[in-house]
């Protein structure tokens, strides 16, 4: 069965790609296993040099890859280019710092040390919403540590999947260092079960992550899960109001509002609540919606047609639970998957729909009266990926950040990933870390060597 890439801005088919069959999968798994035997023995300096070449190619091809990303999933072309450049920066960071991150660690007062060694072939299940960065932020530190990877990319971005495989080869990576597995979801459990796979990582929905973790656990294999989020954006009365509006818009509507770490629930101090809702709704309503290839556009189409139906259903559920649509609320009357930026107020914090993750351009607004209430609202979902706290009182902001159940909290800013810092969540948002020193070591064997 073939995969189709559809342009979400027009609904037109871009290309069709063949799928791998069982014989292909076995051959590719064996190739990855064989490549690991040699790649894991390469000096760290060789692996770092490869990452430098990878970074250079990403920068050279940024415009080409940006156009590909935009055509397949509708991201604004400027944001798509930034995604590619960010991946290049990640490669340069791990080329420069990877050896230090993976350096042997002496255990004080003992004759022992911890040696970080590769695990073997790693299997990644990746989503469509950041088709280069999410794959490469997994691949780059894994390759630096001496692992090889096989990736099941999303069905809708198979052009990007093949481009990444080509990129790794063009940067001098051996065949089998990075393998694109063009497979359907039903093939995933068999890949996880294969003894040549040593660990699994997934970026995606909470349901998908739990299914992968269950399969990995059944075979005693480590899993790293970066799953969904319903990030709170807490705004105290003493916050920089204009900046909180401006960056609140950026956080919610970047990547066409399809990001796990986007602000989704705006928790606003009651004295400024009405003012904030008005200002935010005006700014959202003013966003230029249109062609993602245009530099003037600020909100492009949703990546897939089924997201229109999901977003409509969630808005209807919110209205049924007492929510009021302040602006937006439906698909725009034009070709493509365009949905109006939407702001909803009036929901009870415990409404069922308020517990869901919105992967469409919808912002939920909630007032609060006390610091404790703000924290309770922020923690009142199964998710725990990121969160933002806005206040001019540094002590208060730090105190609130410390009580949020999240893998990352940004103060007077919006949540985003950075190659230098660990990234991941808690609760229903997953476990394990990517990026930074922790991410560099996450998918390694922390081996104790004790010399008598």
C-alpha cells in the first residue's frame, strides 16, 4: 500500500511513495544491525565531524527543505526554514559538546567509573508537525553516542522522510546509520519485538505513546516518550501585559497551532482577565490567514483534513459545556484546511473538553483569583509537558514554576525546545529526556566499570 502526500493548502496530491514489505523490513533491520557494529567503534571525533557535515548541508539546503515541509504539512515557509536551521544548530551543538556529555565519569571515593556506550539500533516513531526537527533531535545525539536509528515517519510526510535519509547519506553517514521505514502503524509492534532493536522512542499522542511503551515493556526494552500537552500560560496581574498578549499569540498559533508545547490554556488573573481576553481575541482575529508560502501569512492550514473535523467537534463540545466562542469557531470558506483562529471563554475548569489537547487554532481562557487556584488550574489535566508563568515578581514566578507539574517551565516567555537543554514531560506527556546532556545519555548504556 502506497503513501500519499497531500498539500493541505490546496488539497492537491503532491506525490505517492511505495511502502516497505516484510522482506524489505528484515533487510533494513539487518543492515542497521551490521552498521552499528562498525559505527559504534568509530572515534567520537569521527562522529562529531559527520554531524558538522550534516549541519552544513542543512544550512545549504534550508530553502529546499523548507519548501518541502510547507508543501507536505502547511507550515509557514519562514517557520519551516527556521526548523531546518534549528536542526543544523542542534547538529553543531552535539558535534561540539557531545564528547563532553558522553565523557567517562569517575565515581568519587571509589575505583569505579561510569562509561556511556551505545545501545544499538534504535527505533523512532515520529509525527508530521515538525517533520525535520523532531526526527533530527532524536537522531543527532543518538548518532553521536554511536547508535544507529530506524524511523517510522508519519504517513503524510514521506517526502520529508526520504529527504532526511538522503541528507544523512550525503553527509557521509554509512548506509544503515539512518533508515527510513515506510511502514503502517500495524507494523510497529513487530519492529519493536525484533531482537535487533534495542530501544524505542516516540513523539506523538498520549495514546500512541502508551501503546508503544506497552509493546516495548513486553520485550524489556527502554522507551522514551514525548507526548501530547495542554500547556498552561499563567498571567498574573503584575505581568507585562502587552508582551504576554504578543507572545501568547506566538505560542498558541505558531506552527499553525499544531504543537505539543503550544500554550493552550490561558489562566489569567481576574482583575485583568476581561482586558486580556479582549486584547487576545483582537490579535487572534487580526492574524492574516492564507497561503503558507506567502511572507505576509501568519496562520496557514491545518496539516490534515481530519483535523478540521476534530477541531469542530471539540469546539461543539466546549459550547455544549457552557463555553462561549469569542472569535472564530469554524473552517474558513475557501479551498484547503484553513480554520479561523478561535478563542473560547466560560468553560468550567473541570469540563471534559478542557482536559483534551487541542491540535487546532483554539485558545481556552480561564480566570483565577489566587496563586493556589492558578496552580490548581494549571495542574488539572493529565498532561505535564510545559508551562509558562508571567509576573514581574521574580520570587513569585519562581515559586509558581516550582509547583507546576511539567517537564519545562518558562518565566515571562513561551515554551520551546533548545538543543542545549533537556526536553520532555511528566504524567500523560511521557517520560525520558531529549537534548542537552541528559538527552545525550538517555539512549546509552551507562556501564559501571570497577577496577580492583
